[in-house]
């Protein structure tokens, strides 16, 4: 079971009110403790959440007859995943890295854990097939992936350890599309020291996406 689980143990014997049950529990400290007893008590529910391997055993008496049984409950440590991202706003064609934030003290990655990435694209829609490589079992991060499509992206990582799993909070970031524009001049040929005007033309629905412009002068 997963760490923090409460268990119920049931005897395989049929119900019989005349049989007397005595239940015992042995925890990680090796101490065997009586936890319940009574006539017909073939079911025992432990109200304590388990944190380590625990052994339950039961003794059953019916007149001069006696019997017993034992069960061992192995407890898997629960992982806890927190993600970090190197860049949360990039241009299409650039790279970003999403990975486990091992510097965070709350991160718990038990030995033997496996992992599964999941990507969503633009308001919760599953990412296009080109992003299937996110759905891997590698915990090392989404390194050096080239994002060709603009939009909002979200990533989660689920860690599995035996009966336990933990899904991280999502890490979201924006991939901006390349600006679409053309440049023209009012006069393409002019005399030295005369002015001309350079014009940028772009679709009206793309103009709002442009945050800055930089002009560069080339030529002798």
C-alpha cells in the first residue's frame, strides 16, 4: 500500500459469533501489540495511517480449538514532485527546460520511482503529436526541445513508486510566434543626405503581439 493508507484486515474464516478473535500488530519497531479482541471479530480496521511495513496476526479460538494467521503489509514511500522551468516566455524555435526542482526541500523522490510527463497546449487541449516525446519515463527534464508552434503550454510530471503516485502542479509558459511583417520605403533610391521613410506592414491581428522593434543600418 501507499504511505498514509489505512487498512482493513479480514479473516478468511466464515462468520461465527462463538469464535474469539485476538488481533495483534507489529510495526517497524518490532513491538507486537494487541490491538483488538472479541467474539466474532473476523474484521479488524486499523485507524492509524501506515508509514512503514506492518505485520498483523490474529489468534482464533473456538472451544478447545485454536488457529492463527499472519499478513504482512508492505508500505511504499510516497513521492512529492515540484517542477521548475528555466524560461517561461520564449520565441518559437527556442528551447526551455522543465525539470524536477531538487533544490526544494519538499521534493521527495524515492529510489526506484518512475515518471510520466504530460503536456497540454492552448487552454488545456492535448499537445500536438510532435510533443509526444514529453510523455516519457525520464525524470531529467524536457531538455533542449525546440518549440515550433506558438501558444500556451502546460506541463505536469507524475511520479510513481509502487502503490504511490504524485502529480505535480502544472508549470505553464508561453511560446510566442515569429513576427509577420514586411518593410518598405517611400523612396527606394535617394540622393545623399535626402530623407526617406521606412514603413513596417503587418497583419492587424498580429500587431498587438509585437512588444518592441529595433532598427539596424547596413551599408557603407
